[in-house]
């Protein structure tokens, strides 16, 4: 019986490690998102009225996204110089410890304002960790792959909704076996404390993966690269800005569907459990959707898939809230499934490979991470902005919210059109040689007559 080539064995390990690591990281990161919508406003901001408490809760949620670019730059710097694997071990450890400590944090009633302050600090650590995690996890898969790069890299992005499934299920399960008082008193802590167990599992898997062959081939140049961030800002500013624009709408949609809509649905009269059930189902289906759309981008290209998703999401933004306002649990669930499992994956699935293909090896970790994490601010700031708009209008009208979603999608369309197709980019061919001035990888070139 023929043995599996070592390269294929490492590819499988890299993909499984990236997927499992992403699941664990986003379990922790998105557990906070769900908790900020249904718990933290009552536990850490109990002195405020309900709408103001929701805004404050989403504010602490947003700080994690604000910290993500910092994590991308910090871990990207050392990941480009020292290797991908070491940074991934550090990011996973930082995330697991920060989430575990959130589970031990005293409430506002116990220690006053020190509670939300400490919560924000731990949320910042979560943001730094996930900001450094994504780029390294994607590169571990993409740089090990010799074909179907979109599919293999897409598993990292698929880890996010699967982490949402686990985090929502953990909160849902805990809430189902406890009464409301016990759940708000101590039950919500259990899913956060479980992070330490997931950390042990993740580290076991991650430590078995070798460094990527693409980085190894460029290791000498990487060691000489003193400032990958300066390389990105000096030589690839256009690529970086286009990368941010390409991903922005996917994150605005993500923040709307997985965070803001929870609070909106509960306030619209749905039981919390009904909203969480819809979110769990749509998140589970999104795993399949993201992997499928990532694989599709290998066949037809990254640009057509992202463009289709952005255009459809721009229209769907005006349909989403009337569906929720229908009062039907079935229609609410359908809205979540359409948005999170079908339309969002079209924009999100190809991003892992696309961002990888935009930057050279010597600064790929930094460039891909920074572009992705700046775009990711959309997921953190959109729920806060929408909650503030809701509060200022007294809870009436969502046209402005839908218009903002459509505007983000339009920006994505324009940025995708400004890029040339990257599907056939050879990662090893840009490992050492810098692009000529005006010939940035991924930037659209004028066609010849």
C-alpha cells in the first residue's frame, strides 16, 4: 500500500491545525460577541438603562476588533521574520488565557467600575490574539498547498462560524439547564472557563505541524527583513487599501448577522433562545457555505465569487430587518440562514486565499493580517454604530442601517474591480523578488490594445 507523501501529510496537518485553531480562537472571540448581546449589559453595565447598557456592551465588544490590527502587526512582524508556527502557538495561548480569566471576572455589583475596565483589558488581549492568529493560520495552509489553495486556505475562515456554533451552543446549553437568575449569576462563566480545555487540545494539534516550505525557502531573506510593516506601507500601499475595501462588507455583514441581530431580535419580541437557535443553525450551515465558496473560487476565480456576494448582500440588507420584524421565528431563521450561510460565504470564503496571494513572502504575514484585520473593524464597529443609531431614534427605523450595509458592499465591488485575478499567483515566485514599482501583486493592470 503506497505511503502518503510527507508533503501531503503536512498539508493535512496544516489544514486541520488551522481549522481547529481557528475554531478555538473564534469560540473564545465570538463567545464574547454573543455574551455582549445578551448577558454583559446586565452583568457589567447594570447601572445603565437597557438601551444604553446594550450600547456600552457593544462598545467593549468593539475594543477587541480595534485591537486586532495591532495583533496583526505585532505577530505579523515576528511571523515574517521568525516563522509562522511559533506565532500561532503564542496567539492560541494568549487567547485561551484571556478567555479563561473573563470567566473568573467579578461583576459590577461586586467590584464596581473595575469590572468593566478589566473586561475591556481582557477583550483587548483577545483582539490582539485573534489579530495575529488569522494570518498565520491561513499561511500555514496556503503555503503548504500546491493546488486548490482557495479550498485549503478557506478552512481557516470556516473555523469562525464553527467557533460560533460551539460558543452559542455552550451558552444555550448552559442557559437551558439553569434558571435566569443562576445563569446570570454564574452559569454564563462556564463556557469561558472551558477555554482552558480547548487550549490544551489546540496546542497538541498545532505543535505537530512543521514550518511552511514557502517560508523555509525564503528564510534567509526573511531574517534580513527588519521591518515587514514598512515594506507593506512603502511598497504595497495600494494593495493594502484595496485589501481592506475588499473585505469590509463581509465583516459589516458578519457583525450585523452574528451580533447586532441577536440584540435586535430579542428587543423585537423574540425569545432569546429562538434567536440563538437560528444563529446556531445558520452558523453550522455557514461552515459548508464558506468551504464551498472557497473551493468555487479555485474554479472560477476569487473576483467573480466576491463580487456576486457583495451585490446580493447590498440588496439583502434592505430585506433583512423587515424579515425580522415579521414576528415569525421561521422567517427570522430564514433571514439568518440566507444571510450567514449563503450570501456572506460568497464574500468571505475566498478571502483567505485572496489575501495570501496579494503579498510577497517576506511581508505576507504582516500584509495579509493588517489588510484583513483593518477590514475586520467593520464587524466590531457596525453593531456599535447600529445600536447607537437605534438608541438615538428610539428604536424606530432601519433604513439608515441597511444603507450603510449597502454602501460597504459597493466599496467592496469597486475594490474588487480594481484588482486583477490572483487565483493563479505562484506564492514561491514572489517569495524573494519584490514587485517592480507600479506592479503591485493583485493590482489591476491596464489592458493592451
